[in-house]
C-alpha cells in the first residue's frame, strides 16, 4: 500500500488497557504453553496497531512540523505513549513469570525473554510523568532545530540546505556558511541549555525513582544492552584512543596539507577533503534515487524485490524544504509490513549515503518482516546499524552511477570519513557518561567537558576563536544527545563490523555479501556478539579488531591517494 493511502486513527487507550489486562490475566491462568502463546498473540497484534499509528504520526509530523493535525497527534503520543509502556510492562511481567516460560522460550526464543527481563528493569508506572515531560522536551528540541531559517546568499535556508555551502571549496563561502550556522545556534543557546538542563534532571530523577545511582544504568537498560557492559564500552573507548585517533589524526594532517589549510584545523575546514572540492553526486535528487534503485536492483534478487516495493509504495521522503524536521531516519510501519525512509537531500555525498545507509535499515526490516513473534524482527541498535553502514560499502561497486568521474574521490573520502567518525562517535558517548554521572553540572561545565574531550578524541581541532564551536557547544547539534541517550556508541560498534565487511569485500565481494545476508536474515534473534559471530568476525571489544581494521583502512588509503 502507498504511504499516502495508509489510514491513521488515534488509538483508543481504554481499549488497549483492557486488552493488556485481559492478556496478562490469560497468561497467568493459561493451562498450557499454547494457551499462553495465543493470549500473547492478541496483545502483540494490538501493540502493532499502536506502534503503526505512532509511526505514521511521527513520520507525517517530521515531513511537515507545521501541520496542525499531526502536531496535535504528536502531543497525544507524547502524553500517552508512557501509559502504553505500562500496558506492555504488565503483559511482559506476566509472560516472564509464566509457569510455562521454558516452553515459551522454545517457541519465542530465549533472547526475547532476556530482553523482556531488561525491559522490566527500564520502566515503572512511577516514572510516567517524567516520561511524558521528556517526550515534550524532545519534541520542543526537534521543532527548535526545524525552525531554522537562515539568510545566506540571497536565499533563506534550513540547516540541511546550508550543508553544501559548509563543504564548499571556496574558503570564503565555506567559512561564511559555518559562521551563519554558528550564529543560529548561538541565538538559541539559552533555549538549548534550558532544554538539556531539564532533560538531564528528568532522566536523573527517573533513575533515582527506579532505585539506580544515576541515569547511566537506566540508559543502558533503555538501549537494551543485552550483550556487553559499561566496562566493555570503556575498553572500546581506550582502544579508540590508542589505535584509531592517531590514524585519524594523520589523515587530518594529510587533509590539511592537501587543501592548504593550517593544522590544527578550524571546524570550518574539516569538511573540505580536497582543494578541488569534495566528491558530489552527479545529477538531481531524482538521478540519485534512480542510481539507488539501479544499485539495489543489480545487487541481488532480494534487494531488487525490496527496492521495487519501496518505490512502488512511495515509502520515501528525501527532499529538504521549509518546515521539515532535520536529520534522517528509517522506521518500520508494522501493520503494513513496510519501512519508511526520511531524509533531507542537500546535494552532497551524504545524499548517496542516505539512499544506501537508510535503505540498508529498510532492507533489513523488509527481510525480517515475517519473523515470529514481532519482537524478534529487529536486533538492538548497534546491530541494526551494521545493516546500514555495511550497505554503504557494498554500494562502492556502483559509485560511478552516483558520482561519475568523482567515484574514486568518493571512495577515498568515504573510507576516510568512516575511520574519522569513530573517535567522534566515541566522544559523544563518553560525554554522555560524564553528564549523567554528574547531573548537577552547569551548562558551562558541560561545555568545558566537551572542550576537554575534544583534545582527547579530536586533537586535530583548533577550538580557539570559533563562536559556538569554540565555546564547547558543538554537541548541541547532535540530535541523539537530546533525544536518544547512549545511542551514539552504537554507530561506532557497527562501524567496526562494517569495516570488517569492507575489508572482506576487497578480497571476495561475493563472500562478503553471503555473510551479510546470513547476518541480516537473523533479524533480532541473536545478540550483537551473536550476529558478529554469525558473520564470522571477532568481537570489537578486544584490541585486535580495532587495530586491524584501522590499519587495513589506512593502508588502502595510502595506496589510493587522490
């Protein structure tokens, strides 16, 4: 069904509550595992309906943040989704405590029950008021960023539309674009600080209500960390600083020499990879989409079927325009067994990365759409990001279709950017640990921590004399920090796996694709480490994984200098 034809109706919360109570009671009173499964299936169907309506609202509100109808529906879900979390918890509790749990684990898989046990630790009806307020604050942040209307070169631009100018090979244009962007964020500094102050206090309050020392524990539970610990992340962090930061630093030094800018670089000089200009897609947005369709059609029979479904049902909105929310995402629409891709094309290589990255998520969702039960369709987020980040590398063989004569330049900058990203993404996560372990930090103290971490993870950056960025405020541009605490390290963990796929592609592309499909077909039935093992790779928490992929990428870049 086409996205425009998908019908929305506001969920009946009273009916959902009644179904959850009926299901919980039926699970308690079931005489055998089959009765328990049938009871759970009824609630699972109702939950899918709620999720579908929530997702339709989220997408349509993101497409047009000024649409009053979906603005009102967003407010409804901000208010009532925490209540629905309580209904889910009641059913999960009954399922977890079922006397037929061993038989149900055989039917549903033991990982689903492990995840349920974690979910029960992440929610209590006691924190519903805080969850409601958290939803309202993240909506406020999203609208604040979407409101940007920046005068530049006789145009009025959104933040996304400003991006090509921020990457311009003309130094004056590029520096001016960064300056006006900084001006927008600086003009919103007080609001950005206030929103985050409130979010930090709320999240700390929720954690303490739940009996935890701080929000870090609750945040890990919310991210469904079922396979590794804070200690593992700290080990990963140390290896990033030891093995990846030095290589990223060498790449930035080479970039500075190549582009004729001084080292350390100002923020405004970091996006310029080549003095002749970065690789940019050839043609229009429609041309990029056509190249994307060609890539997926030729890659495999499975991806050909998938991309036809996406285009035929108009399951994408990728053009930037006034009133559209910032960023990009892929999400599932459960009742329609569909995925939707949201993005803001801006004429940069990022547009190609969207059609490969976000469609990588969508392909994984499409592949897993019939896995039973629905909780087993999607793995945790660091595993989901493997799907998307690896797909970006599989698209290298079609780079000429996207970039024409700039194809080699794109491959070089894409691999370099993948390496350079890991220190930044790890820094975002480290920053959040500091914030939530010290919730009483003032805005100025948080900014000081960001400046300090920049010296550790991004020594190639010169912070002096730069408004907004030099003040240690760059983190306020990162949507995830406001909306999805502790999400960002997932990208880094996934990038290590994606780089392993990239390395294998250099040796045997077909073998890499077979292993990728093996991983994707698992859906959410395995943990992150289980999926990594399924693909035949070692864990990224040991030093060898990061060291080997960083060195392999650096060697390739040295042999393919542009």
